[in-house]
C-alpha cells in the first residue's frame, strides 16, 4: 500500500465524510448526519455494509432520487428540525415522500403533529401524529 493511499485510509477513518450523488447532483455530508436521522442510511452505514465501501473511499454513493427534495431533506437532517418551504407545497410533498422512503421518521412525526394541530387547534391528543397512521 502506498503512503498516499495509507494516509487517505487513516483520513477516512478519522472523518465520516461521504459523497452522495443524488439524481446527478453531488452532496457532501457526514455518515453521522445521515445515519442519525434515517433508518435507510443507518442500515447502509452499519458495520456489516461498510467493509466494501471502505475499499474505495473516493467513490460516491448513487441514489436515483430527486436532488431538489433531497437538498431540503438533508437540511432538515442537519438541523434536526422541519425546514420545509412554506410557499411550495409540491416540493414539500416530494420532501415528505423522500423522508418516508429513507426512513426519516422523526420528520414525518413532526409534520403530522403540526398538521393535526392546524386541523384541530383545540385538541389535546397525546399523540396527534397517530391520527394519520391509520
């Protein structure tokens, strides 16, 4: 193994940066941001799947998904809050579909709770998001 390759491997071990190619657009983030927010990425980056990816640390992970909605979803995951565009309901819908696909359950629960509160402002339901799960 060359010194440069060894250095890259050590660098990869000390950082959890990852490149995602989503619908042709490249995003750079961290494994901890993704796996801490998404069941899909938690499985993807679990120890049983990481061995093959570590062999080629320069590779991008390709997702055949919509880059515009993923950009918004990634921002939500980074800030751990619902940061959805208020004036673009179609984009919001696509972001929520991506959240469902990628298993970003906390975001779905936040949105469901907010929707329920808006629809039932005087309700004191313990788990308002459950009304949408039936």
